[in-house]
C-alpha cells in the first residue's frame, strides 16, 4: 500500500513487493528494524513541524524500505540503486542514514528526539577532539618558551596552508624553516618539542551532526559531560561510540534546503500556489535550457566555473545526465580523461561500444562508461554470478586497492565468467577495465539523491528566478562576498535589486514585481527588535511619511540612533521623499522630538508636537544638496557591506572587459601559479613591516562579483602605496597563490584603473566626417583634446564621404590619455561615435 501511495503510475508491483520483502528480511535478521523506525519517526516529525528535509543522502537512497517509510524521496528501482551498497547482509556493519535538515531548524528535530527517546539520560551529542596541528603547536610551544610573539607568529606562518600538514612535511616544503632550525637554537628547541606534541588533543567541542540514542542510560556504556551550552555530550568520540556498539545518527544542516523552502513560500505568496517540489516535471524545458547554458550560479553543486564548463559541454537532456554530472565532476574522472570520453560518446563523436553485449543494459545510461560503483556491482553479479553482497565486497576492495584481496577477487571473478560461458580473455579484459575505472566509481545512490536537489534548485531558478534569488540572498545575507556575487547574478539576469525600504521591506529579501527588495536584517546595526518595531508600526498606521514621522512612531528603545543612522545611510528612508543628506542633518532633532513625544504619550500628556504629528505637520528639512555619488556609495558599503545603487567600477566595465583576464569568481578555479590581470576597487587593506623592515600590504580587492585578497610585497607596495585608499579602482597584474582553503593573488604590479587604457592602448583614432565643418570647429576640437593629454599617440582620420580620406598624426605634444572620459567628451562634441581606441 505504501508503494502505491508514493508511485501513482503503473509499476511492476511484484518486482517491488519482492524487493521490499527481501530488504525487510535482511533488516530484521541484522536487528536494525528499530533503527529504521526511529529515523522514519524523526523525519516524519520534521516534515510535520515544517522543517525542510533532504531527499536522501549517501547509500541509504538505495533502500526501497527507506523510500517507502519516507526517509528518502528517490525510487531506488527506477534509478537502478542497490540495497547492498547501503546494507550488506554478508558484512556485519552498522547502518548509516545521514539526514539533511534545514540549517535554521535542525535543533527542533534534536529537541524532539531528546524528548521522545528518554531525555538526556538516553540521548546525547558526540564529542570531537581538536588536535594540535602544525601551526597551533608552534604557537603554543613558542608561548611557553617565552619567544617573542611576533617571531613565533612569523614562524607559524611559514607553515604552508595545506590540510593536516605535519611539521616535518612543512620543513621539507619551506626552505626558510630549514634555515631557521639550523641557525637558531631557540627555533630548533621549539620545533623539537612541537614534534612530540603534534597530533595530541588540544581542546574539545561538540560534533556538528552526530547524535547517539541508547536503550539504557548512556552512563552504563560511556562517560558523559556537559558542553559549553549545557548540552549533554559523550566523552567518547565517534569511532569509540561505534566501537562499543552504540548507534549514532547524523543530523546534518544543509542551507540549500532552507533556500528551497523560503523560495516556495515566496512563490506561494506571489502566485497563490507553489510547485510540489518532490513531484516536479523531471523533463522541464526551461530547467534543461538553463543547465545547458551553464547559467547555474546559485544552483546546488553547479556553481563553479569548472562545473559550468562541463554542463555546457555535456548539454544534459535527462535526470540521468544530471546524476552523471554530479559523479563526473571529481578529480579522478577529470584527470583520467573519463569526462572527455563521456562527452564525446554522448554527442556521437565517439562510438559507444561494449566489450560484451551483456554490458549494454548496465552501461547504457552512461554511454558505455563505467561511472558508478553500482555498475561495477551489477557487472560482477550479471556476468560473474556474484551475489549482491559479494559484489559489494568487490566494490569495497577496489576502493582500498589491497593487492592480495584484489588478486583473490580477480580469481573469483574469472571463475564466474568461465562458469557463465564467457570467453576468459574477454573476462580478463573486463576485470582490468572495472579495476581501472571502478577505482574512480562514485556512489550512484548519493549522486542521485543530490542530483534531485540540483534539479529542484535549477527548476526554481529557471521557472521562478526572482523568488529563488531572493531566497538565496536571504540565506547568504551575512556573507558579503556571496551577496555581491548573487546581486551581480540578479542584474545579469535582468532582475533589479532595490535598496532596503522601511515602507516596503521586511526582515528578509522580498519580491517586488520583478525586482528584489533588500532585507532590513542585512543592514549593519539593525537587529531583530528594531525590525519588529518598524514593521509593527507600519502595519498599525501605514507608511512612514518622513524621518520625523518615523522617529515618533517606532519604539526608540529598540530603534536607536545607530539604527536610524544606518537606515538613512543605506537608503532605507528614501521612500519618504527626502534626501539622505537632509535626513542625516536633522536626525538628532527628529530623535529628540520622537523621544519627547513617546514619553509624553506614556504619561498621558498631549502636546503641540502630537497635534502636528496627527495632522502630518513636521519641522521643515533644510535646503541642501544630496551627497555626491562617491559618498553615497561609501555609506551604502559601510552599512550593507557593498554597493547597492551603483558601483565605483560601473564606468570602467569596458576597461575591465578589455584589460582583465579573470574576475573574483573565475579565479577560484585557476591553478596555482597562473598569471592573471584583475581589476577592482580597494575594499580594505592592512600594511605591515616585513622581516627586512620594508612595508608590504594585504589588500582586499572587490569587483562586480565578489572579493579576493591580494598580497603586495615590499617592492610592489612601494610603487603602489598611493592606491592604498578605500574604493580606489585599480588594475593588478599578478599570479594565483592557491591551497586547499584559500585563493589569493601575489601582485606583481598595481596601477590606477584609469591608466589601464593609456598604458595598454596603441593609439587613439578619431574618424571624423568633415562635410560641413569649418576650421573653427576643428580648432575647438583640438582645444578639447588639450584637457586629455597623456602618453598615447593619436590620429585624426578626416573623411569626405565617397571622395577622399586624410590621416593626420597629432604631434607628440598632443599625445592623449585614452579612456571613458576622453571618448565621452569627443563623442558628445561631434554628436556621434567617432573615437576608436586601438590596443
């Protein structure tokens, strides 16, 4: 009955019943019935409580029981997923169902489990031990040995930023560490002690996802302690908890689920009906069009430029293609040539062939390429008569690559091949093939489950782009880098991003027609209490008419001076009709009048100001100019973290397209050492003194898409010191410095962006139709050019249509500074496009 509930179309019922019976028998024999029911119970609670739950994760998506219980949302039979990949009856190991929950509401599920399954005596979170890594242990030992903090810090920073690197590995990689250890006895002692302590536990914390549930009080199995927030935590770590036989559950937080949930709510509000996210049209034209064009900024797992490139090359046409994409974009397939092979076969540029005919039904969806671990298991089962449990052991052996075990498996495989009457030579060739590509094989169950989230987010972006992007911006509002990236994406898709507004905005980003209104919670200094006061006052008495009206109606205990100042600076009060400069000028008086009015109302007094307020009469605003653009944008950056109503780089967009090779998004996918040219504004900088006494700088560079750190060593900094001012537009030539965690640029040169045209241009050409022109006009033109002198040669091409053409080289005294200002001035003078810059 449950299967019929979850699959409405015609199905092979008997096949489903047989699979279900088999799985239930295995689960019962292994003693895991209770485990499945507990997981199904807290997932049921989560859905009923409005907590978004993922469609599945990992190998659990291969279980029909999990699908029938609502633990997963993918039919494993439809997508060829294998139960034994999840639970192998031939190998006694604990089941592992990881569950993704909405990041913001995950705690609700934990509280439910705590109350339902015996409280803190039976339910606890799991400890993790932070260990002394190379940098940390150097700093700790240096502190104890009383070596000056500055020296210790410089020593620690010499350790390359490589995940889990040891001190010995760092010394082999960094010659300066070798030199210091040899020449400085203090450093030698420090490193000697640090080697002994390295890897020891340094501190404890609570595992981000792990929860353990026990039938008897936990203290009968292991010691407990209270965490920093009062939570009950095991004193055994994850491995030890499993070793003593306790079952752990993983409550993972996935922000994308929150994005999907909020987008659906916005769609419901705007359209009256939201799509059923678990029953979408899996062949939606708009969705596949978006995927094929690589327009996937904001789409789960498809944001990197490398993935976008593969999307455009693969041109996915089905959900199976998306499953394959998730599995393909990994180092193994990328480095082995598997990706290129897959693409060529898909598009008919390489013939799809099968070593044996029996392989076609197994490999058809991946165009003859062995991509999934499940395919290896099916090959072993169909062609070599492995049971699925044995096939899972083969899959595991291939991952571990133990020579002795692989030799045993090879013998077993070839015996099965021979028994089935298949040519032994073909069998040997096939085993070599699955041994080679099986090592790169990915868990199809996990790939399929995450491909569903990929499809859901792509569907929302393709069909409801404004709601999807608004939800995405809300989820990232505390990360300025991502907000900049997603605002740029909105604008590239024709979606306007409006500044915050006290008369229209809410806590989160909201949809206004085909635009997105900035969320009030994204403004610095504006907390939840202030937002609630603003929205409550607006609901009760309508829109705010002026800054004075605003200060009289909101609760000034929550909406204080800092809040009002931030609201003015970011443009949230623009809808009152006043200039930002005027409102900031009268802000103190408006607050004083508002506080007086609120105090009088509290004690029951009625004043002249109240009478004026009720009639809409307030003190007049001073007659003054609005702030210049630079100051306005600087205040927006100060209060929101980036520019909303404009950007200092806007007038340089053509310059950037001509003279840069990368932006802050594309640079993340470039290899270490790659030469780059990048433009942006100086968003922040820190100047320090290096070991030789020279000044160097760490610069935060911002472009239209995000931020990147640039390091300017002393020689480069000396030539570019004049540009160390906030919001100065610059062009940087340098090289990528990349490790597992960060991408930086080592700058080789820095110039003002306005100089890029001049330094890179070969000539400035003016193509002028002189019909009807007189000498006086040409003299005026020459005078105009005097204001734009520089280093670039210039030529005037005088044309008389269908008659003659004369090219005049301007003298060295009239070399020019090409750029937007020159082009704009000259084109305006002639009333048409006459300027041509040659690079």
